């Protein structure tokens, strides 16, 4: 079976998983209500301070980071094959597991992009943030880019979760909390010492979020594209790490005849 056929079947499996995770009702009245309340909470902090710029900063940070939050769920969903008993079959299959598991959780990208876009565009007028049609289109496109690039980070955490599946949520939560603190979500990255700023720069989310901020404030297109390029570049490094980790997992499983790593 060629890679395209494997990818098609895997993405269809992911679509099936999405319909199990969410129904239209639970997504709209469960997940999205939670998302909107979360973004309102953080944005209200800026409004209470009476600072329009701080309000804008918190609104954009909280909304865009919903996409990051959802793509980090790939850490847990990468291990679903273990729970369903098919992971050993994937390890033994000729097609290998890198392509399968890399596309396994694509639906978090779709859900994250939609959730974050709705939160930003629906709540912006209530907090005095005016987004024109062009700004809105740019924001949605860059939110998609943020979700796509951060998916590699979630997949990297997922590759570790295959080995230590009891810690599958620990890996993603620690990484997510770290990104929330240093990647410019609630405070500018310039707040941190230069060493922490360099550390934050290894995460695609920091560049994707900054690209959104620049795009909706009419910054120079070159500045927006530079941040988008950095998001893609750092994502490629994370994706390479995830692929190497998954390849090593499969190689070890074939060599030892076991998918267990004594966790």
C-alpha cells in the first residue's frame, strides 16, 4: 500500500474519531461554550484594567491559543491505537507507523482552527477590537498555520506517550503550560530574560501567535511572513524529532517483539 493510500485511510479514521469525540451538539454547546467563557475571562482582565491595548493582547492570545491547546491533544490521541490493540499491528505492518500516526490526529487541527477563529472573530467586537474583512481572513489563515505547525509539537509529545502511555497527559500539559507562560500568550515575550526568549522561539506557537498579532495591527507584510516562516521552520524541526522518535519506537518493537517499555 503506497503512502497516499495509507494517508487517506488514516485521515478517514481520524474523521471517524472526531465524530466520536464530538457530536454537533456537544461541540457547539459543550466545547465552544467552554472556549468562549475562557477567552472572555482573560479578556475581561484587560477590560478591568481600562487598557485597550492590554485587552487586545489578552483577547488575541487567549483565542489563538485555543488552536494550540487542541493540537496538543494529539499527545493523547496518538496512543489510542495502543488502547484499541492495533499498535502492535502497525509496528509490524510494511507501511510503518510514521505516516499513520503523523496523520492519526489531524482532526485536532481542524477543530482547533475553527474553535479559535470563532472565539476571536465573535468576541472581538465586544472588547473594542475592530477587525476588517481582510484582517479577519488573515487571522483565520494564520490561526490555521499556528494549528498546523504546533501539531508537530503535539505529535512529538505523542511519540513519547507511546512509550510511557500513563504519562500521555503529563507530557502535553507540561509543554502546554510552558508555552502559555513564555510564548507571548498572556505577557509579551520581551517580559522574560533573553535566555527565556530564545527558549520560547523554539516553539512554533510563539511565531504563529505573533504573526496573528502583527497581521491584525496592519504591520508590514514582510514582518508577518517572517514570523510565519519561523513557525514553519521550527515546526519542521519538531516534526523531524517526532518522525525519528516514531521510527525508533517501531524499530525497537520489531526487534524486541514488544511495544512495552516498562513504564
